[in-house]
C-alpha cells in the first residue's frame, strides 16, 4: 500500500498528483494571472511589496478580530470563500485578462511559481517522512522532540492571544519567499552555521 505521506495524499488536491511543475501548471491555468501577481508580491520584486503583504495580512486578521467568529464559523466561511473563488476566478480571468495579454515574461514567472509550489510540497513531504523514520529508528528521541515542541506551542498559546499567535505565524510564513529571494535566509543560515561551528571548536 502506498504511503500517504510519501505520495502527498495528505495535502490539498491542488498540491497532489505532480512531481514536477508541468501538471500543476496545467491544473492552475485559470489562476495564472493571480499566481503571477502573488509571486511578485511574496518575492518582494519591488521594495514596497513587503509593506503591501504586511498590510494585507494585517487587514485580514483585523477583520477576523473585529468579526470575532467562532472557530466553526470561521473555518466554514474560509472554506466557502475558497470554494467560491475556485469557481469564479477561472471564469472571470479570461474576461479581465484576455489571452493576448499573456507574455513570455509572465509565462516564465508562472512556471517558476509552480515549481516553487512543487518544491514546497516536497519539503513538507520530506518533513513528514523524516519524522516517520525518526519514530521507527529512535522512538524516544521522537517522543521527546514532539513533547517539547507541542509543550512549547501550548505554552505560547497560553501566554498570548491565539489570534495574535496565528497572525505572527502567517506573517513569518508570508515573509519567507521574500527573504529567500533576497538572500537573507542564506545569510542567516550561514551565520547560524558559523556560530555552531565556533561553539563546537571551543
């Protein structure tokens, strides 16, 4: 039987069934204009794009805070909006953006964005796969890591408002593509490695 973690079946359908950007590119064709714009924003292709992303995320969470829906209501509304968008956007895009407006530059950015989504799927699959391997090889270390991680998360959730915690989490995740694009993540990783190596040498 195929492992659902390795096959990616635990992911949403949009992320399944593709080991390369080709299949995903075809399935997201109706969203390609939106994806190109989102890719530009998240990668901070202009200096002020980071502020726009911050403003959008802040406005979204401010709206949730103002409406103060229950958990069930909030999830139901988000899923409903996602389903409506999944139906409306592919129908509306050809009317807003005619086929003649699609250029080779947009096509290149679209392919890169699809490849990025596939890479993200592989990273998530790898994390679950490595966790499963660690559980089989060293169950005590696996349980210790899970217990410490979840206990820390529970403590953070008890110290601050859960909506604020989710806000910071989404801000960090939305900043990752821009930080990676501008080489900031590589600089942080290099600095951390230097600190670790320095500690080991002492």
